[in-house]
């Protein structure tokens, strides 16, 4: 008698997820067209803040249509000055949420292929972001450091996903050195953030599940006296330890030896 309930629940979630996809399409197309037209006369922060309005619509739809809620911890730790924000990447949710959760205008570092995404990518290309060709290696790092330094001087916070791509729940990707290198070159502190978005918005999955996403902001880590490798290791350790604290059931199959120590609070 209980077997039909999970199927009915999955069907309901599929319906909600379909409605949410429709919501994203219906809102992003006119918003992106408006942003492209506005970019002819408006650039920089005013255009960025206009586009953040669509991120608000996207998160509002996720909450109302899919039942996805969120809770932020540690926002009192955020620095007053410039910052490089390194974030655990499990889904598109954190990409949409960070402009609304953080107090400064943000500049994302992303792969240039996103510029080809209709409407969303076209509008993204008109903003003060850093789009890199990851196949170019050292040249891409040089572009990141040059543009990142310029944007930090303008008051933007740089946002990077150190694993480079989305990782499945309970998994750990290979952390890339770009964010740590930028921090050591510019002298700007790194803010690590752990996010459990895959609970509700699994990687490469259409179905969105209702629930609570935890966002945990760590203490800023100064690059003073640290090399890029050591700084990157500290960021990785904090994020991965915090992920295991926030979402322990996702790591139950992990060997104890592979589990980092307690989160630094």
C-alpha cells in the first residue's frame, strides 16, 4: 500500500521541476534581451545590479515552485574590504544565490563556453566578469590575474569555484590553484564557502527536491606569508571538512582516513 507514495511523490517533484524550468525560460529571455539593450548605454555596476534582479526571480521560483529554502551561517565573518570567494560547487543554485547572499558586487570567473548559451550567456558577456579558455593553461592564469586585479581594485569581489566544475553530492573534485594564486599575487584574503545545494538540486539532474540548503561562510584566510599551494590546501581543508559537518550522511561511505579533521570555526 505504501509503494505508490514514492512514485506519486516523484511525479509531483517532476511536475514542480517542469514548472520551474518554464519559469526560468519565461523570465530569462525578456530579462536577457533587456540587459543586452541596456548594455548599449549602461555598463558596469548598474547593469550588474539590473541582472541580479533575474537571479532574485530564479531563487524565488525555486523556493515557491520547488520548495528549495536556504540558511546562511557565518555571514558576520565577511571582510569589509576586497575578497576572493572560493565556493564548493554542487549545482547552479549557488551561482544564482551568491549575488543575493553576499554584500558586494561580484565578478565570476567562468569558462568562456558559457558565453554561447542563448540569452543567459549573451547577457553574461556584457557584465564585468572574467571568462577564460581553460585549454590555454598559463595564458588563462595570466588573464585571470590581470583582470582579477583590475576588478578587485574597482571594488568587486572575485568568485571562483576551485573544483572547476560541479561535483556530485558526497564527492570531492580536484581543487585548482587559480584562486589561491590570485590571492597571493594581489594580497587579498580568501573567503571559503561550503554549500550543500546538491541535497535539493543534484548535479546534472532535472528533478529538484524540496529541502534546506546550508551555506556556511568561513573565516577569511590571509595570503600573507603563504605560498599558493599552502593557501589552496587550507581552503580545501576547510571547505571539505565543513561539507562533512553540514551533510554527514552524504559521506557515510567514505573511508575514515580520507575524512579531513574538524571544521575550523
